[in-house]
C-alpha cells in the first residue's frame, strides 16, 4: 500500500474516532415517561362510574377500601399539581379535603371508613355539590390548610434566584422563554439575567423526581446547549433551565450554585 493511501486511512480512522467520541459525549440517553405525566385526574379514579350532577360529577365507592383509596387519591392529587385549600383532619374515622389547581378544576374527597366520596368539576360546581353530597364535613368555614400552589412555588424560587443575581451586580428583567418546552409541567416562570448577551432562565415545577428527570430529557433532546439545575421548591421539585452564550451561562451558574448540575 502506498504511503498516500496509508495516510488517507489514518486520517479517515481519526475522523471516525473523533465523530464517535463527540456523538457518545452528546448522546441523550432515553428516560422512561413517568406514569403521572400529562394527567389532570388521579389514575386511582379512572374507569369508575361517575354520575353527572349539576356542574359537577360525583363518585361513591362503598367497601372496606375507602380509607386506602382516599390516601391514594390525595397523594396523586398533590403529584398532579392540586393544592389542598381546606380539610378536616380531626377524626381518625372520617376525613375530607378540598383540592384545587390552576385553571379552576377542583376535587372534594372524603371517606368515613366504609364509603369513599369524590366530587370533581369547577371550583364553584364542586362547592355547590358538596352542600348535598358530603360525609363528614363541608368545605365552607372549615380548617384552611397552608399549601402553596405550584405557581406560587415557582414565583418564590424566581424571587430568590433574582436576589442572588442582583446581589452579584446582575440586573434581571422580564423575558419570555424562547427555548423548547416539555409538553407538561405544573407551573413555569421565566426571566432574563442581564449579563453579556443575556441569559434566559426558565423555572419548571414538578412534584416528583421522575417528572424532573423526564422533563430534563425532553429539553436536552431538543437543545443540547441548555444547562440545568435541580432544586427544591417547598414541597415541590424545580428544574431550572438556562439558555444563552456559554460564558454568560457559566457566570450565572457560578452565582446561583456552587455545584451546578447539567
């Protein structure tokens, strides 16, 4: 084989090796889609017989599984972005709670040991129906729970991040996120850190770690230049996404976290 061919083969191998290296480094490994993704209703209540009453729907389950069903439903409601606005926890044999989420949808759920009751619909429709359908308490005039909404959690986190940036001499301003978005989230908030050419900051709120991982996977697939930070946001989990020139993003990361993830 001539020297020219040998050199050509070496160059081809080097190019292929380099391509494989960068492909492997930038490869986005698939993440399984969480069971609680893209839903507005608790899976525990699917395939059940709801009865339309006024502007709401009513479900009754009368068997010994009422307490267990109640526990499953309230856990799923929280994971789907509902916030408890009122409830009665004084009794061990009969409890109820009222849950609401952005967009005006609500759930009233209760159990008394042998019966599980759920009322769903608009907030006003559910409140009206609970005047007739209830087991151990009515929402009006009851204990008000302290449960911030996903939107409030995003806002509080944004204020905290903004303060850190301003303390470091970086001003912030309103900005609409121009990057990709996952197809589901509980709440979002975006702003711009005015350093260099500017860094867009997006806050996405979720209830579970598997939801955060899947959202991160979708965003990475769409734009591998994005950087990520995962954070607590009260009772929720937050995915903070940064978009901008690399040097500008690195400066913002160095301010808001000492151990950036992404």
